[in-house]
């Protein structure tokens, strides 16, 4: 699979987790789906930061560095939301609005990647390179922490 396909597939899964959280009828199920969403979104974000954004910087030059900076800013807002949501009970009155804010930030970021990042990156690399980046993303996602740290570095080591 190409990196754009893997990223899109992961985005769809995050939306499924959100839908299941929203549809959950018991507090226990809401906590379960909150945790699954938080864990998977943290892994997704960190894996992008370690594999996709360095590839953008490498293959797209200054434009890639600029896009990666924008993406890291998006991720910071998402990480902040994840940190708050992770420690808040779904029964808390603030939970629904924090969840919606997180998902709004996530969907803005998804749209940016879908419309800008992925088309530019895919056009600059070969199919084999795209598949290599995708494999790195999937492998990294299995190894990274399940809790994103908002205070973690918010820029690539290449910049």
C-alpha cells in the first residue's frame, strides 16, 4: 500500500472509534472507546511525526519543511486535546465539548493531509518509496507509546 492509502485507512479507523464512542450507551463502553480512540490517535500522530514528516522534509525540500511545521502545529492541538480527554470521564459535562473540539482539530488536519501533503509527497516519490514509508509508518505505530505527551518535541529533528 502507498503511504497515502495507509494514512487514509488509519483516518477512517479513527472516525470509526469516534462513532463507536458517540454511540456507546454505558459509561463502561464510553471509557473503553475513549481509550481506544486516544491510544490509536496518539500512535497515529507520533508515527506520522517519525516517518511521514521527515519524508516530506527530505523529498519536498523547503515546501516539505513548511508543511511539516504546519502539521506539527496541528498535532500539538490534537495532543493537547488527547491529554485532556484521556483523564476526563465521559460522564464529565466537559467531555462532549472537548471530544468535539479534538475531532474538529483532527478533521482539519486530515483534510490538510488529504488535499495538500499526500498529493505533493506521492508526486515526488516512487511507488516503492511510498510503500517503504508506509511500512515504516505501520511498524512505528506498533512500537510507539499509547499516550501522547503534549510537551514532547513539536518539530522534526531535520529542521
